[in-house]
């Protein structure tokens, strides 16, 4: 029977890589999944390409009582990591080394020993994962402080398909955020500071939007009747139109368009 470990200070894990650090982080997180709510603090140290940088990481690990997991592929750096860790009494795991050695022995060829190749091979997949994570974190006006990192920001009133369009774009590797606009609140200043070319407003004709909101209202068991009130809807749409005109945003009428069509228009607009 495996006993849970007593409460103590978090285990500090440093993931060192000559590239993005994705591979090492994935392995570490997969290992941590085997423990129930482990008390750990994982720090990523990517793009370590020089001996001085590596020695600094090892010294920091010693000072923070951390363990080091690395995916370094350059032989000299791997050797330095092993020597420094041994001298500093820092626990170190070479994640890729044994596997690369095994393959080299059986393939009878030398490895390229170039950092970052894993990312280049899987760039499209990694970009898509990054975009999905970004869109999740910036859905419905969340984290407006980092809107400037988005490839595109979709704005509009409630129920004009902002979120679903963002996720469709994210699947294509586009970092998309969305912000709901209402008459009751001013748009966040972070949105208004963006390059207008990166903001796209989605709009819809009042009758279509009212029909969609009526369905939503039924799911709320009739609550918030003003949500589907035509006069209220028209006011909201006029408010968004005024912002579009004032700030030079581009606008797409999504009344009778599939999400795929809308996403394709946005891609052409932003030139991704």
C-alpha cells in the first residue's frame, strides 16, 4: 500500500532545454499525473544554449533545493550539466539522452544534436495548442491586460457567435480573443488601444438575434426577458455600430453564415 507523503515544502523542478522546453515539460507533467495533488513548483528554462547559462541554472537549482530535468541534445552542454550537477549535489535527470543513444546505436547513425528540431517538426501542432490555450484564457473578456498578444480580437453583443468563432480560429493556430460589448459598460481601454486592423466586430440583424436569444431565454426558464427584447437588441446593435465607426474596426454580419465562413473571412482580413 502506497502512503501519501507528509505535507512539506513544495518540490522545485527545473525543466531545462535548448529549445522551447515543451518536451521536458510534457514528460514531467506526465510523471506528476501519477501522484495525487503533488506539491510541486515547475520552472521552465528554455533556450539554454551556452555553458554560462547552464551553470547559472544549476547554481540556482542548488540554492532553491530543486531537481533538474533536461532535454539538452548538444553533447558539450549535456556533459557540463552532468558535471555541474554532480559537483553541486543537484539531482539531475537526462530525459532524452538515453533514448537518443539507444536509437543511435540501433540506427547506426549519429544524431544531429541540434536543439529545437522537435518544435520545427511539430510546429503546426504546437501553434494550434498555444492558440487554443490562449483563446480559452481570453474568452468573453477575460485577461484584457494581454489582449495585445492576440492575433485578432472579436467583439460584439451577446450571442453573435464570438466564442465559437474564436475556437474555430484557434484550431487553425490563430490566437483569438473575444470581448462582449454592452450599452451598460464602457469597452475596456486595452481594447481601444489595439491596432484597429486586429479587431473584428461580429453583428447580426435584430430579428435573427432575437430568435437566437429567445431560445437561450427558454433555457433560462423565461428569466431575463429583456435579453430577447427587440428594442433592447436594437440599442445594443446600434451601440456596437457606433464603436465600429468610431474606432475603424471591420465588421462582419454573421446573421446567416456558418462559423466556417465567418472564420475564413476573418483569416483573409487579418492576413494570417
